[in-house]
C-alpha cells in the first residue's frame, strides 16, 4: 500500500503518533496484568516503527 502525504501531513502524522506513543507508555506504566502489558508493548513497537518510517520521509 502506498500512502502519499504532503510534508505538512507527514509532520502532523508524526506528532499524532508521538502523542499516542506517550499515552501508550503511560498506560503501560499503570498496567499490572502481564497479558495486557504484552499486548501494549506490541502496539508500542508498531507505533515506534510508524514514527521511524514517517520521520525518514519527512
């Protein structure tokens, strides 16, 4: 899948992803159930990967 974004859209997407990542880390810190933490860490890795991809092209 190819997603074409303007420079402004790339920057806004990066900001939104970083905000979501921060919220996700807060949730991870509060979570004591191991299976939920495992799921959240998977999401965190996916978000980090997206941020890297958007940053590389921004």
